[in-house]
C-alpha cells in the first residue's frame, strides 16, 4: 500500500483493529442467514507526510450507496451546530442572497436548510440517494454524485462556482484525497472560501478515540498534513477553529493562494505550534497507540462479563459506526448485549453488522428497564443522558468506554 497523498510506501502500522464488516452495513433478518464479508481495519502512518490512513478495502461507491443509513438530522446537537455555523458565515463572512453555497456530502439537508431559510442560494452534492431524497423534499437542489475534479469542471461549465464551498466530516471519507482537493480548487470563486470540518488526529490519539476508525474513514487528519495537501493544489489555509464536535474536531478555512483579500490569521500559526509541541511531526508520536486501544478492549469485556455474572441486563444506545468498531474489535455478540436503541427508523428492526445485535426503538427501554445502557456515540453522551433521564427511576446506569470506562 502506498500513501494516498504523497505515494510513499507505507510500512508503519498505527493500529490494527483486526477484521470487521463495514460499520454502516446493517443486516435484515434474512441477511443473518448469509455470509458476511469482513475487511482489515489496519491503519498506517506515512513516514514522509505523516498522513494516517486506511486502505480502500471496500470501495467508497459501495459504502456510500442508496441504502446508506446515516442521517445527520437525527442529532439535535448537530442541527444546532449547523445553525450556529450558518449564522457565523452570514454575519462574519458576508454570505448573503447573492452568494452560492455548495456543500459536499450534504446528507439530508441538515445544514443547507438554514442557509436556504436566509434566502441564500444553495446546492448539495450527496452521493447517497437515501439521504439526498430527504434533502430534496426540503426544497434543496442536489447532485447525486461523488465530488472531485470531474464534477468540479462540470460546475464551472454551468457557471456555478462557489462563494462558500463546505464539507463537514467528508475530507476523511474520500479515497482519492488529491482529486477531491483539486476539485475544491476548481469549483471555488477567486475570492471564495472553503471550510472543512473533520475529527482532529491530535484528539483521537490524546483521548484514545480508536472507535472513530472504520471503513468509511480513509484518512485521519492533522492540521499540518492537511495544510500540505491543500498547498499542493494551490489552496492556502488562512484560519482554523477547534470544535467540541465528534470528540474534538477542527474547522479549516482555505482560499486560493493568490487571493489577497484574506489575511492569514494567528490561529494558523498557533495550530502549527500546538501540533509540533504535541509531537505530531515525529515518528514516535504514532507508536504505542495499540496498547492503549487494547486496554479499552479488556475493560469493555471485563465489564460485560462481570455484569452477566451478576445477572444484569445490558442494552445500548446509538447504532453508530463508533459502537460497531468497538463491538467487532472486542468480538462481542448478541449474547452479551440484549439490544441497541437508535432514533433512526431506517436502522430499526435491523441488526448490527458483525455482532448481529438487534436495533430497536426507544420504547423498548421503558418496557424492559435494563440495568445498564451503554452509550456508543460518546460524543453526544450528554444529549443521550438527558433524553433517557427516566432510566434513573429504576436505578439504571449509563456507561461509556472511551477514553476509559465511566459510569453516569
């Protein structure tokens, strides 16, 4: 395997999580009788550019298919995050009714709906038909394709360059990151702006967030490496913000290198220094992660085994990709966890990939009164605990395992 950015041969393993099915490939009852393909979850670090990456074992076109089950609007906190972003772009950067905002991986219109409410021209690019359909029902125009150089040239031919070109949690999802960023360069107006949000590699390592590793995520990104990737395509980062979303993300702001209308802000220098001081430029930073991951696995298994010995009932909340990584790496099956609740109807009455734990609606919690509820999407644990506060009525407890075992 060669680096998807600089093409150097990859030798150094960052972490090996064994084999797992794609995290969002949910199963029907009939599917349980069939074979299930597992792919390696082995992540490498590039010696040269320090891009942390997973090979494309299952093609992105197969992962992001018309049966894709992740709908961004299911999280209230994520909707609020998106609304706040919209207001910021309008108030601080002058996006208005004369602007064109293009979002890549626009999902179900969770964000563009807020720009549309303000009279801003919007266009969504979303390859998964299941989510794009919901977006169109909100009156948002969608192109149901993957973004890259080819689609960017099509947009230019239609005179549809963006004033604001944005993508939330998409940069890590593209197998050909050079083609993707080249597309950003092509589709951006001369004085336009790109913003991209993605989980910060620094936070992944610091807080042991190995469960954010799954087959949809091809790259695990630092600011320093992303800066190199953008620079290669003629784009320059001029601002960066740290965000609490997804356990610690960053939002980068980019412009054309020859665009003099935007000054490079101090935040860029400070982020370079922060990553350098943390050691992200050194090879040693990327060693030793495996042992920390194994510690979480052993604590997870010990908790489940002890709870079962005590005849405790165990449920989970959030049929999230994070949880599927943890479950499959740990080898946990449906005999250890009774069910997992998820708010998305498209996931309900199906089974988690690999573990085959049934996915149900929230009302099952009220009728079964489990002793423990494991929270898999720990990044929104406060939202979930507030939503399910009633479990305290029968002494139920919430448990998370990342970065370590915590009861609530």
